[in-house]
C-alpha cells in the first residue's frame, strides 16, 4: 500500500493562558521524516486538552467543536488525503 503522507501527532502545544506555542518535543521532526520518506507532510496535530477530553469521551474533536483549531487541522488533512486519492 502506498504511503500518502505523514501526520505529525503531538507536534506542539499552545498554552491556553497566553496563546504561546511550545515545541515540547522539538520542531521539524515531521518535516524531516516526510522529506526522508519522500512523502508530503499532511499536517501537524498539536497537543490539545479539548481534543484529549473529547477522545476520552469517544467523540472526535471535529464532531464536538467544529471551531477548534485542531478540528481545522484535521479538516485540512482530510482534504489533502482526498486530493491524493483523486
């Protein structure tokens, strides 16, 4: 099965108190690995409390909070996958 691309999970954390981005696990790893594999980087999913809580309830964040920045990233990834399959 061909690999359509790479998705970097837990890519970064946005602090809810000040909106500052923290690259807890470093940065650029997904881009480097996608380049090494010669596939596109489809998206970067941040560590997000609301996403974790929704997942714990068995609800995808895209179904629970369409306005979430994480939901927007999942939508972007889904569009890129659709384009790759077209």
